[in-house]
C-alpha cells in the first residue's frame, strides 16, 4: 500500500503484481474501495489469471475510502484463489477533516495523473465502476495520451438528471444528519445490486450483499458525502465522447439503475473503438454479481493489444478461447486489430 500525496490530499493506492508489466488502474463506485468493488472479479480464477498475467494492478481508492488494515493476506488469497477470510473485511479510513476544501470531479481526475507520475507510469488501462467510471472517463478526456483503454462498468457520463440529483441530495442529507444509517445503506445496496440478490421477504439476500453491508458499516459518512457531492456536481461529458479515441468496453447489468445511461453512452462513442456488453439478471456491480460475464469480452478486448490468457488455462470450460478461434467479424483494421461488436449475453446465476 502506498500513500500518494497529491495537490488535493493523500490517496491510498494498492499495488499488486509485477511493476514491469503494463498498468491497470481501478477506481470504485461511491462508498466502496477495491475490496468491496473488485474482489468478486479477482476471485474468479480465470479473470484473475487474465488480468494478473498481463497487468500490474493499481487500485486507487477515493479520498477517505481506503482500507486501513494490512491487506497482504487479501492478495495471498487472490493468488491462491481461496475464500476471503473475515479478518480482512474491515474498512477503517479516518474521517476527512471537515475544514478540508470540497473536491470536484476535476480534482479527482487530476489526482489520478499525480498517481501515475508518482509511479512513473506512461499510458495505462483503466477500469471503473459507475462513479469511478465517470472519473476515469473524465481523466481519459483530459489526458488522452495517458490512457490506452477504458473498461467501464455501469458508467455515468452525463450531468445528473433531476431524479438522480434529488436522490443524491436525499443521501447527502442522510449522511450529514445520521451517517451510515440503515436507510442509507439500503439505498446504496439498491444502487449496486439487482433485486434478485438483494432478496425479499421470501428469499434471503445473497452472501455478496451481506458482505457489502458489513463493509459499509465501517465507512465514515463524511467521507462518502464528499465523494457523493463531487459526483452530484459533475458536468456532462457528452460533447467529448466522439473525440475519445482509446478503445472502450462497457458492461452494464440490465437491472442497473444506470442501464439507460450506459446504452446512451455507447450511442455517443465512436463505434470503431467501443463495445457494449449487457448482462441479464444483474445490477450495476457486474464485477461482484456476475464477474464470469466479463471474462470472454475482456479476452477479445485485450487481444487487440496483443494480450492473452496464460496458455495453461486455455482448456477452461467457461472460456474456451484460443487465438485460433477468434471470430473474424471481431477484428477490424480501423481500430488497429479489434472492433468488438455490441454483445448481449445471458448469464445464469452461480453460487
């Protein structure tokens, strides 16, 4: 874990992997960090193998969202693909000083540049979820030469609608007066997950929702409120999307509150450089709820960069890809070797 001092305060960055490899930057959604937002993806053995074989991972936490405890054991479990032990499921970032100046989304994007400069990184691959996807998209627009590709999960890109603005104001008031209260946590869980895993009076909520609820218990309301206020004041990025030349892969669950946002974003991007994957029976956090749905699209996406899975997993029943079975329709000279066509897939639930 590194604490990187930036113009707008200190950031926690968890680095995992061989730093001689290309860099993959991650940025989570509101009130989450790398543990609560990306652990499902990295506990999927094939996805972890694909990512860790090709990249060094740099998990950036929003200000005040970092993991305070040692996470060495967490990454030992990633490598061995074992279950996450409970002692590593506690968050403990200190509250941000109330007198600290409020950050805007531009400040958060500029912090990423300072992180890249701190580690001596050039152009990077980026992966973000919802609010984190917005920050990384803004970063890619401001610093085009520093981003080679975007993987966006249930992304935001427009200014908040009146409905979202009001919804966020309600959450801000709850955070201000009551902190991470029960109602606030329920609103956040509805933001992240589909109704199928959130449960009801007849069906208990799933393990991933219970784990996320426990993680939210440890979050400081003032820290979440600062991030939420920055996101609620975000500008519209529509005008810059056509000029975005890095390849972009978008995932969205069809039960996500931001499903229509992702579809609209795809329509505004250059089709030569972008692709959409809709995952059925899934909410916003595809990384947690249906991480296996991300594997094959990511493989095709990375092939455009000359990246492949380790050959010892090439016979996997879930992902039977090899260079010899790439569909010619997915390859396009316009995008230097890759043009992912919009894909709609159905993924059954797994335990």
